[in-house]
C-alpha cells in the first residue's frame, strides 16, 4: 500500500493533524497528494519562507486554504496576502503564483469538470 493510500485510509477513520503529516523543510516546497480522482485532487503543501511556485495557469478551479503560516498569492496580477485560516479560489485559466511569507502549510483542492 502506498503512503498516499495509507494516509487516505487513516483519514477515513480518524482526524489528522497536518503538522504531523507534512513538515516544512529548509529551502524547499514539499507536498503530499491525499486524493487523486477523475473529479479532482486534494494535496497538502509545506513551503519554507520565500519558497514559491512560479506563475502558471490550471485548466480547473483550485481552492486554497492556508493551514498555518502565510502566503502571497498573485491572481491575475492582483496580490492577495493570506494567513492561517483563510481561503481563496483560483479560477481556471487565470495566471497565478504563490510565495510563502513565512513557513506555511497549505491545502489545495483542485476541482475537475
């Protein structure tokens, strides 16, 4: 059984604390895909301060929720500063980029339709 399917099976039985599942690593962006279905994906990311994903587009809407830390999200040229507990939808085909303003954990839900 893969790490992904083990984690998914465990979450189906009990709550999970993300800081125990995915740690922020020095000068890195790390991720774990929890679910990958025809209808979408659920992925948790950990960014060290200053780490980023360069501007890109996605063919589907993406829901971002900041679990801990803070993130600057450029969405269609407009900056958004998100902190723990805040969320943003990045619409399909709109250019976006992300940069951690501090060590950050983020949940990304991609909806395919």
